[in-house]
């Protein structure tokens, strides 16, 4: 892992995300891109140097806002805690989801770390629908967090799946998150009334998966609940897991409305960090 993208609105939760990125960068010599997006209804008429064809008072307001944000970013970059860390800063005006996904592609980002559940009001840019969209579309893993997290405290990671056709790419992602945090894996199948399978069948599927994919330092469990989302969150709580890892299909349109996204729902409601990655990127 070489590049970590951290969107920030300077809220507590985005500061928690940046602090986790700082820990990883210091330990693994990663580069951090700290990104602030000033959201505006007329963003198309703006750029980071000012505004064009717009009301003069509005232009002055936006220019001062940009200067203020840049100043905050420089304070962070030059603070002692980031000494020795390669941290780049960027301020732009636009739609948060669009800007984040474009930067993922343009900078070949390896991991996005985002705070969720931020402050209320106009500055709350990276929670709710924006975080969900990034999780759904991002072409790299996305780690969402709500609380301050120390990498040394992440010792147990839940990986929930049906384990039937996960693909080689998913295995690489799972091994990556386990390697990044030096943690054990808790493999789990959530058994619901609508998708009931037997205990013997489920354990055999997980065992075959783990052995064929060469997983190490793992346990296997089956958890019963009325929904997969609740089951994943409650299982993680019951075993006192420190993180949840999930694949997302990245469905859109009517298919997303009908099926929802388990990964997005878990990321929104879990108290522990959630590492997500797109399943449909895998070719095999």
C-alpha cells in the first residue's frame, strides 16, 4: 500500500480518519493525499483560484473560504505529528462524491479512509449518501471509521461472506487488510430465514475456501439473525471484533433499490471500522 486518500471537512470523524492514515503512513511509509471539497450549487463556475461570471460578493466569500481551508490544510501538513510523512493537500470546489472518485482514479489511490457520522449542518460533507456512494463505486478499498482508532488495537477482523464464489481479487483484499493490521480473521456466514443453509454445509464451504485460498490465523463461525446486516454487526459486537471487512457488488439503479447494499448499511451502522471493496472488480 503506497497511497492513502483522506477526504476531510475538519470534523472530529474526518480527523480520526486522518490520524489513522498518519499511523499507517508512519509505519509503512505511505503517501497521504488530504482532500477538501467545498460543496457549492454553482461549482461549475468556480475554481481554486477564484470564480468566474458570478456575483462579486459571492466571489469574495468563496475566495476567502478557499484561503481559509488552504491555511488549515497547511497547518496540518506542517504540524509536528506529520513530520517525516509525505502528505499532499488539495482543495477543490465541486461534488464530494465526484471529486473523491476522480482523485482515486487520477492518483492511483490504494486505500480511502473516511470518517462517517460527522458534525451536523453545512460542513457535513462526507457522511450519509456521499460515503455510501464512495463505498459503492470506489475502485479501491474504502475504510470508514467513526471513532479514534489505533492500528495496534485492531486485532480481530470479521469477514462475512457466503464463501461460494468470492474470486481471487477478494482473497487479495482480505489478505491485505489482515496484513495491514496484523490481525486475526473471523470468517462468518450469517444464516437468515430467507437464505437458510445447514451448519454442516456452511462450515464445509468456509473450510474449503480458507484452505484453497491459503488463509492463515482465522476462525470460522455461523451466526443466525433475521437480516445479514444486523447479523454482521451483532456478531462483531458479540466477539468484540475491532473491524469488519465486506465486499460490495456496487449495484446501482433498480437493482440497488431492490437489494440494498449490505456493505453500505453495515458501514453506516457499525461502531467499529468497516473495510469494504468491490466484488465485481474480480474477473475470476
